[in-house]
C-alpha cells in the first residue's frame, strides 16, 4: 500500500524538484528554509552505493564519529563481566549486565539504542543475535561495539558515534544531526559520515563506491546533492 503523504509534504514537494542536484550547502539552506514544523527535525542522509553484482545488504558496514553529535540522546547497553561493570557504569552506560541482561532481551525487553560488548561476552550473547540483529544493534567488531576499552567506546557513542550498515537495496541511511544545527556543523557531520562510508568500500567493488547522495527531513522532500568531498 502506497505511503500516504501529509498535506504539508505535498505542498513542500511542489516547491522543490527532488531530481534537481544541489550543492551541499544549498541543499541544507533549502531544507532549513522549508522547515514549517514546530519540532526540531532530524536531517537524514541516504547514500546509494555501487553494488555491481554484490548483494546490497552488509555491503557497507562501520561507524562514523560525527564531530558535532546527532542531537539525540543515545541509550547504551553494555554486556560486561563482573570486573568491567564499574568501568561501563562510570563511563555513562545506561544499562550494564551479563546473564541477566541476556535474559531480559530474550524476554523482549529491549529499551536501548545501541549495544556494546566485551570480546569475552560474545559467546554468551550469541543466543540473542536473532533479537538484536534485525534491529541493527548486535555488537560487532566492524562497528566498534566489541571492545575491551569500554570507557572510550561508550564516551564516543554518547558523543556522536553512529553505526551504519547498507540495506538490501545497497543504501546506507542515517540521522546526521538536527536542522537547528548550524550549516557549518551539518556540513562537517555529513562529510565525516560520507568519508566513513567510502572507507568501508570492499575490495570486490571496482571504481567509485558511492553513486548518489540524498538529504531529507522526516516532514519534507529530499534533495540529491553533489558528491561530497
């Protein structure tokens, strides 16, 4: 069933041509000027990859440390053995546990945005992969969420580190900041994110890795932007 768009969305789309390619700064200005809602919208980025003959899902995977954060409070859960629990709590983890946390998740209690684990706990949390995997929050070395340095990792996540993973259609999507951010800060976040996606390019892909990039907000249309450098 086609997604029903709001009247505001339809009105906004009449003013803007989605297929028109804009410079990065111009696209940000247009989205800021087009904002008609009363809440602080998230600026979303969609990066379309060159998948060639490869499957799109998991083609690109990693994390980016956004220099200006996301504007969103992130709730972090940590799987840690007894001697690491204090370190995780002191670093600002919202939930810390081991067998008890695994049990809660098995029972469907998942009230966090991202999960981190020490390497020695991975064998114990394998049983909840089917719960966390589809949500994209299963700890994974490629996303920097399997580590012994819990303090640094938790602080990085709280400070603006985001994970990314390409979907089946070879698109990487992420919230890149709030529209209230300065244009300069949004540009910096976007460039950092695009650079991280480019660095995740597998050796099997020849030529350019990124085909197209779009910026959008939840209540407005999207803009195709020039390649970010």
